[in-house]
C-alpha cells in the first residue's frame, strides 16, 4: 500500500514530464542498446549485453516507481491552506536561536525538495520539526549533531 503524496501543479507536471521522457525516449534507447549488443555474438561472454540489460532493468524500475507515485499523487489547492500552522506547501520563516540566522523554507513533498530554491521536504528533520508549528512557537529539531532550536516567525502560502 502506497502513501498519498501532495504536490503543487508545477511539481506534478515535472513528474509527468520525467515519466514521458523515460517512456518515450530512454526506453527505446535501452532496447536499441540491447539489440546492438545482441548482434555482436555470444551472449554468455558479452559484457555490453549484460550492461544494457541491467540499465534497462533500472530504467523500468524508475518508470514503475514514477507511475506508482503519480497514481498516488494529489494536487494541493494552495489558496485553501490554513496559514495558522506549518503544513505541506506552507512557506515558513524561521530564526536559528543559536546564531540568529533567519531562513525561509517552503515545505514540499520529498520529490519536489530543492534546497537551492528554499524547498525542503516534509520528511527531512527540519521539515518534520516545523510541521504543525504556529508563528511564535519554538521548533526543537533533532539533527544528527544534537538539537537545534528555531523561532517560527511567520507562516504564509507564498
């Protein structure tokens, strides 16, 4: 049984585009590589054939995983989100109590996470620690080297 994942329309489009690329372009390439390797003779000693078959298996596994993810994906209407608490697709402004640094993160599904653009997964330690918090609360987040404390300054739907 798979769990439901929530995405923005943009995040879901990226997943669909990746699946389309894998099925329409990469899958035929993998089949062609196998056919070319098979034409080279004895399959029992053909490393190229083995590598092509393994690559095809990994590709099919990725396609299957994406299809499963898309089957269980739901789009969130961000205009309906409650901004009193940090939820998936909330934008949260926090302040590190140790060094005073302020950060803004958008909480997203794991497949949409991209730290460079300020999107962190709700499955990450910081994401988990922020879920359910309200502005004015302190989030104590267990990280590998101890506990970090963050002041939750603001929650929005940006």
